[in-house]
């Protein structure tokens, strides 16, 4: 069992930056690939970024490439999402996700094993 707790969300102006953190409980954190999803009002939950167990591989949605960076610290059981050059369309609830045994680092929501409770990110124009 893995419990995920996100933090770091908030209100930021367009062009600004935020760093989200996701702290995981349990000793099996390093055995999971990790990722971030987001869900805007009235929209489906969508993949943002994923990172492998060791942190050596990552993948990003097109909307995140060049602006967001996912990283993890297995010693701290924590995964991060550094978000730069934020846009109003990045406004959403951001969810941390743990998954595994997939060929790619881009799961569908149904392929995620554990979810965090979400943290709100609001980008004002």
C-alpha cells in the first residue's frame, strides 16, 4: 500500500513558476514508476509527466514539454514537478500517481495503481 500526499499548489500569475511535491508513505516507493496528472473543471483527467523507478527515464505530455520537469528522490520517497512559464490553461487540480509494469511511462488513468488527493494550481492571466 502506498499513500501519496501532494503539496505546493497555489495561485500564480502567468509566466510564473511552482514546484509540486508528492510525499509517499511505505517502503515500496522506489518500486513504482511515478507520474503527475491534472484535471481541469469539466475535462477529463490527463497525463502530464512520468518518471521511471530509478529516475533515469521520463516522459511528458506535449503541453508540458520544455516547461515542466519531473524528478524524484527515492531516499526521501518524494516526486516533484517543477512547472515554469505557467499559462492560464495549466489551471487544474494536479494529482500524483504511482503505477508500474507498463511498457511506457505514460499511463492512462485506469492504469494508475495509487492516486494522491490532488492539489489545486491556479494561473491568473
